[in-house]
């Protein structure tokens, strides 16, 4: 399921967004953005609507378990 992550950088008030294809990819992207000091404004998906980082972690965990079952 696709996710859009909307964030702002520490030194600007501009908001940017990036798209990912899976919850696992979105979680990795959030981690990278946070390590750079960027602020996550919100995360959206067509199926879930607006979610937070904690919910994204739950979805990524479920996704990982599903991938492991298929392997």
C-alpha cells in the first residue's frame, strides 16, 4: 500500500513530501528524515488516511510478518 510522508526541514518552514510503496519503505524513510532533524508533519495512505509514526510501525510490522509468511 502506498504512503505519502509530509515533512519540513529544520532550517525552513517549507513543507515537502515523498511517496513510498510499502509501510516498511515508509518507516525507513521516516527514520532517515528524523535522523537528519526533519520534522514529520503527517503520513497518509489511501486506505488508512492520516496516521502517525507509531501506527506506521504497527503496519510495517504486520507487513513484515506477511512477507515472512510468503517466503
